[in-house]
């Protein structure tokens, strides 16, 4: 979603989301609301004519909202319908950006539910740890990303791996990351979720891999140093990988800092070979 019109539309929709999600007093309520938005996004994904109609900038916004209202009244809740009507009333750079925008707003609704429940840190940690599982098992990643497999089967595989190990909100985010036709790989989807979770609190996430577990003091010190380097608050998510042998591998966004012993040894071997 790189075009200015779509970025502005998504930003406007996010500003309105909090007022709507504030109506729900339970996590279950927000989860149901998010799932309704996911369902509308999936509907638009599979219906080209409808997708173009509700995103056509030559049609007045009220008329586009009217299409959504006639189609969806009685099929989704009033709150989800309000958000969809507002979404189609905005100007998007392409109909596909509208579809993606509704998915992202549904994700945001689940992340806001975690934040409201005081469990956003746990959700971040669970997403990060499952991302590490995928990074270490390419076969599993391939199975979860396989478009030839029915979504229900991929979700079943996911549930067998995480259902008893993560919170319901994390499980819901992962299920959609696996099943959505608009995502481009489960690892990239988790990356995006982690970044948006951090953005809710105006910070970035540092993904840190070490040979042994870092102490709480080491994690705190590293977070402070990275915050100084990047000029913004940085939270640290850690994982253990003995193959790094020592030192740290740190990723913040697209930037990689490889200070591992394994990397240094590889560089030394390459230098000696030359």
C-alpha cells in the first residue's frame, strides 16, 4: 500500500477504529468484530465486480456506502458495517488496497483487544517465537504457505502446533495470516503484525538471536542502547540459537546487525581463503 491516497485512507480509517472498538467490553466481542471485517475482505477478494464498484472513485462516496449497506445489512454486526461503509467511502488508489485495508483494520482490532487486556507484550512475544519456529523449519513454512492446500487444512495444521501454546488473540492473528489470499507468506505476515503491534506504542521491535539466554539486565541494557541508536523506543524480543556460537544477531526493521561469532568466523575463513 504505497500510493498516497491509500495511505491516507488507511490512516483515516484507523483514526475511526478506536471509537468503534471501544463499544466492545470483551475480547470475544472484538474478535467477532475483527472476523466480520476479515469476512468482508475475503468477499471482496473473490468478487471482482463488487470490489470495483465499492472502490470506484467516480461513484459518489454515499452511493458506494449504500452498496455496502444493502449487501451486508443483517449479515454482519452494526459496528463492522459502519467500518465497512466508512472504508468504501474513502478514496483508495486501487480496489485491492481497499481489500488490504480492511484486513489491516481487522488485525488492528485484535491488537487493540490485546492492548486493552494488557496482553500486547505477550502477543508480540508469541508471534516472535512462532516466527523463529518457521525460520528454523522451512518445510513447515512451505506447508502453511501452500496455496494448493485448502485453507481449512492449513489452519488445522497451525492449530495443532499453537492452539494450547498461545493466547486466543495470537491464534486468531496467525489463523488469518495463514488463510488469507492477500498475504504473501506467513513469515512476512508475522513481521508486519509485529511492526504494527510495536507502532501502537510508538516503538520499534529488535529481534535478537543469541547462543544463550540473555539476562533481564542484558535485555534492558540492549534495549536502551538500541533506543539511543535509533532515536526512538525499541523493545527487545529474544530467541536462542546455538549456531550463532556467541555474540548477537539483531534485526530492527529491514536492518540487520550481525555480531555473531559464527559470522566473524565465516568472515575470517573467507579472508584466509583469499
